[in-house]
C-alpha cells in the first residue's frame, strides 16, 4: 500500500522522518505543508501504526494523507 503524507515538520522532526524505513522518498514543497513523504506499508494496520507514530514526533505540527489508488 502506498500513500503520500503531507507534513509540516521542523528540522529536528525532518531528520527523524528520514530515518523511518517505511518512508521511501521525501519531497520538499513550497505549499501549505513543508514535506511530502512517500510511505510504503503492507496494510492499513501497519499504516495506522506508522502514522500514529509520525504524529507523535516532536516538531510535526500537522499531517494530511492521500492513498494512492492507481498509477497513470
């Protein structure tokens, strides 16, 4: 299962996010969120655990997630 999660982390939180093995790519943006993380997990249970963990990282102000249903 692949998702895109938009995050608003500070610099310390950004380093912590880079260390998570489920996050396969990071993209800086100039939009409402500072970082888009591509997350790859096996199922929704694993995704829920990871997202709960990400949201507790000090410095992550907010997040928003989109599930990737199909690739063009």
